[in-house]
C-alpha cells in the first residue's frame, strides 16, 4: 500500500523563524517520486519540488530546502527565515509507477503553516 | 503562458440536481487528472486520461460520476443526482507524460456545495 503521513496538522511561527515540515511515506515500489505542493487560501495547488527515488541529494531553492532520506522514508521540507507569504497548507505527495496506476498522486493530509508578523 | 483552467470556480446546487465541471489543461499536455478534496484533507485521486482514453478510475468514482475528454483536449466531470456528501473541491491537473512520472500542474479547482 502507498501512504503519506504528515504528522503536523498545524504549525505557527513568527516571521523570520525557520520551520521544518515533516513527511513520511510508505511504498513497496523501488521507483517512485515525491512531491511538495503549496496550497494558499485561494485554493490552487502550486508545485514546489519533485524528487525521484534514486536521487537522495538534498536540494536548496532560495529559502526552501528539502531533505530526502530513504533510510527513514522521509522527505522533509524546511523554510528558512519564514515570511507571512509562506502561510499556506503544504502537501507532500507520492507517485509510483505500479501496475496500471501510473502517476496518480497520493497526498498526505497537509500541514497548515501560519507565519505571524 | 496559460496554466490549467477550470470552470466554474464555484457551484451551489440542490441535492438531486446534476452538475458538470470543465477543465482545460495546459496546451499539449497529454495527461489529465481529476481529484477531489474535502475540508482538512489532501486531494484524492478520481480518474485520469491519457489523450482521450480514460485509463483508470478510483473506487471513489461511483456510477453517478462520469468523466470525458473528447479529442484529448478539455475534460468534463459530471455528477448526477448530487448528494450532500459530494460537497468538495474538485481539482484538475495535467502533465506531459513521457516514459516516467511527470509533474502534475493543478488548476484553481471548482468548489461544489450541495444543499
């Protein structure tokens, strides 16, 4: 079975604090992809990053960084020096190419991040 | 550069009525997905198309739901005899599928309220 767990339901921080959003996944497939999406109050899911299971290199993009560890089945997301505009619900998602199901995303329940000024 | 668009953005209907939603994918994207998102939950997969062929349907897609993608361009999702439990955000996504799993880009969603 495929599953994504985001244990943190809500996180509240003050602007300029660093914050890490946790994501733990389950899959039996050896080839899979992990994603992070941002959903601001407007509702549209905004793509942030995609990683495949063979690439465990951490990635940094501006204030965003991602830590992928296959040993712990985790794909955590850190925002450095958070800003009010980072306030949103963040979703971690998993996609595996198994059987006839190619590519549909399995989402976690999301973590609502509130950044206060 | 146009992204995925969905119409309408909001729909209020009475129980028992039929509703239809439209999704226009990013131009030249050959895959189109439908998801449903209820309050406080992540999106759940409903169905997807590769060009005009509907290749997979989730068990969430009861026989009251039907989706089409004529000519492999836009897609419609119809819900017949709506129930209050159908109230949700319906999200459409598209991707350009090659040999692997590609990134899905989402539209703004259609928020359905069934009274």
